[in-house]
């Protein structure tokens, strides 16, 4: 009896250990399954899956915070600058005629990645349209136009694209630099001025009297840079002023600068006389050398 009792205890102990090992293996297997599935779900919520389908967390990856544009709605200019992007919404600062109004949701005016990719496939792309950016048309008669780079709908019904910038009000007028040399004997007058924030164009005015205001005057030219060359053919004193502008606003005029032009007088036909003299000199040299050549040959 003593021997049988000991044998039964060993069997029971062995059976208990087997159950322990089995439960441990099941627990480990379950943990592995949980760990394996958890990051997969997270990944599917954040990026594309293996089939290339764009998922929610990156549904607006084409547009970026800071993107800005302006559209014209029947004479009123609406500008937007993207402030916040979430997986499901886009918010932007809205300006009316260059003046800030409010923070506004623009989700419905921007195509998400999946819709944008789909529309590119269906409609194709037209280039060099609306500020040189690639665009696509989502309607049979240009009802809706979308920028391929961002998904922004830049033309919808009466709303027409103006620029990829915000034409804010111009706070100051340009400062025109003194014209040098003064007086000048050159017919080319170089005008230079400083940069004005939010200006896209500069307009140049010229008069034979001091300019105190450009109202009612017609600009002699324009420039998108910070200088301009005016061509003068008649000796006199000339007065200049500059204004800055963008699609919505114009600045007041700059200070007035003048220059005295004293181009040297030229004899009528002087250029032709110089040319004829040059031809005559070449002919004389040619004949002289030709005569010497024949003398030496003889």
C-alpha cells in the first residue's frame, strides 16, 4: 500500500504539471495574437494599406498648413490661409478684400486624397492653368476646377481663381531713391525704390512738374521688380513718382525725385558720315596694298 500511494502521488503531480504547461502555452499564444493584431489596426488607421487605398488619417495629405489662395466672387475677393488640418476637417483664416474676417471650416472646398486621385484618373490633368499650377476639371464645362497639388477647388460656379496669395492692404508707399547722376548726359534714367509688403506691381509716373499726387495721372510703365529704366530723347527736367499695388489695393504715391537730362547734341547724319569715312579708309588701304603687291611681283 505504501508503494501504490507514492506512485499515485507522482502520477497526479505529473498530470498537474502537464495542465500547467498547456495553459501557459495557450496564454502565450493568446498574447502573441493580441500584440500582432493591435499594431496592424493602428497602422490601418494611419496610412495606406497594401492595396494603395488612402485611409482616414492621411485623407488630406496634399494640402498643408500655410497654403493660401484668393478667389473672386462677383467682384468680392475672398482669400484663405490654411490654419489647421485634421483627418476629417480643414480650417482656414478667411479674408474679404484683403481684410481678416474669421476662422472658417473649408472641408467641403478641398478634395481628400481618395477623391482627388479618383478625379485625376477620370478627368485627367490640364497644365499651365491658373497661375501655372496643374489643374483638373470635374465638370463637363469647367463647372469645378481643382488644383492637383493641393485638392483645392479654385473655380466653382461664380467663384474664379485670382492668385496663390492674399492681396492684403498696403501699409506704406514706396520710397523713390535720388536719381544719379544728376544732371545726366544719358538717355537712360534708372529709377530704384524699396520693397513694399504684399505688393505685386509697381507703377511709374513722370511729369514736367513736381508730382504731389498721382490721382488722375497715367502711369508710363510698370515693374514687378524694384527698378525701372525710362528712355528720354529730349533734354529737359523730369519728375518721377512710384506707387505700389496688388490685385485689390494701391498705395499712395512715393516721394518725388527729379533729374536734368543734358544729352549732347549730334550733327544730323553724323552716324552715316562716320560709316562712309570708315568705308573710304578701308578702300584706300586695300588699293595701297594691292599696288605694292604688283610692284613687288614685277
